[in-house]
C-alpha cells in the first residue's frame, strides 16, 4: 500500500498567506532503520504552491533536529533525501518529538507527540480503512463485470447491480464521514485537510452538502487566515455551481441543427430517458468513451432510452466522419462553434466528455456517467 502520508499530501487545496513571522517550533526526531542522509522540513500549502523547505539536518544514527517558523498552525512535512517517504504533521506545539521506523508500513507507526497530531493520525487511519474497503469493492465489481458483462440476462444484471450498489454505499459512507468531520474537527488544519480530501476524491459532488459545514469554519476558527481563504474560495465555487444546472434541476433546452441542418430540440424527446452527451471528434477521451455509450444505447434503446449528442466540433466533415467511424446511431447536433458555443456556458462544464442523464419529465437525475457507470444507472432505472 502506498504511504498514506505521501498520497494525502497532494490533496491540499487553499493557501494560507503569511503576514508576520512568529511561532517557532522544533522537531526532535528518531527514525529506526534509516541510513544516514539529509532530512528536510517543508511547509505545505493548501494550494498548488510547491512545498517550501524551512530547514534541513543530517540524520546520524537515526537522530535529527529541525526547526521552522510559522504565523499560525499549519501542515508540514518531514521528507527523507533518499526516499519517497514523507511524514505529515501539524505544528501545534513549540517542541515536538517524532519517532518512526522506515521498515514499518503501518499508518499508525510514525508518531508526533502532540494532541493535533494524534487526531490527524486517527483521521488517516479511519480514511485508510474505508478506502481499503472501497478498493476491495472496486475489485469485486470489476470481477463481476468481467464475468457477466456480456450476459444480457436479468440474473446477470442483478448480480452487477448488487455489486455496484455495495460500491456506491461505501463511497457514500466515506463522503458522509468527511463532510461530518469538517464540521466537528477540533483542529482548523485537520478541518481544512478533510475539506481538501473530500473535494479531491469527490470533486463537485457535495457542494450543497458542504455549504453549511464549510461556512461554519469561519465562526469556529475566526482567527485563522487559512480558514478565511478557504471559505472565500469555496463560496466563489459554490456560486458558480448554483448558476449552472445540476441533479434535480430541469435540463436547459437545446435547439441545434443536426448533420442535415434540421433543428433537433432536446425538449422534443420528453417522455424518454435521454443521455445528453457532450463530445467532439478531436477529443481522444470522448472517442475512447464512445464504445461505452454505444453499448448502453444498443442494450436500452428499446426500453425508453436514447442519446442526444452535442458536438464541440468546428469542422462538419470531421464531426460527420467520427459519427460514422464510431457507429453513433442516435441524435446528433452542433453549432460548430467548438468551445465558443453558448451551450458550454448553459450547462457549465469545462471538459469533455461530459454528460447529463435526463428523466422523462426533463429533470437531470445524474451527471458524468462515464465508463460502466452509465450502464449500471440504466440497469437500475430500466429494469
């Protein structure tokens, strides 16, 4: 299993801006079974900013001492020179003792002896346990799909649906845990870290659920600059999200010409389940995704399901050739304006392939159903 400390480091999102220099802290460490080498103390930022090296020391017989200065509590890392191993910690005390064994892969092994770091370790362990369960569920789901994927019987659909439901339930449980932890953590850095992790694992899926706990952070940790920056950035993202359609909304109508210049209106397909699929002939991931859509369309086209594809092409020839090559035998429309199409703003997406599934009443019931997710969703809807 990958070192959880390294994996989670990449998930930090919003930066904290230093205004004054105060708050010196010192790490005194002992690491077993580590060859003599340099060790780096790095400050991590809740943004795309690279880690900043604050201090370094030579490890001798496993022992080292490094110090840093920070204006407020934040997230830091000890990084070994000759290894990818890194250890996350919070500077909640001026003097912190650290112990670890490089040969011990257990997430509970490395120890920083402070209250906040005890909480952080418990959080890491809980998330790792749930992620392992999800990984096992993913493996089981893939095994069932490989075994029964070509079987069109109701029994095969049922087996796959049960495996998918179990997988969805595990993911929902992790999302619920993360959202709840943001609102209950007693440490501002762990709250921010949890927000970053949730946002990275499930981007855009829980913005409405996050609105209350994220904004509560401003009250709970009123003096934290990092909290203020995070809440401000989140509310900007939330405003953009609310301005575009999402699950539960009526899908905005689209009225564009098909390849024969005939207008095809999305609302004219009311009464059916419709996958509104945004793609382009020049989009490699879109072309890779097309066989999944073809498979779902072939399986459910006679069960009140169809596809309404909106192309972001600018070349009519390329658009038409891709439709033929990929055997996309459903509704196709485009204004041939590529990313300048007003449809992009109307639906609020910034990458393709992207899709929304619309029910017979015109309401969006799911988004971004890629891979086998589309077929699983249709199997549940169109039993």
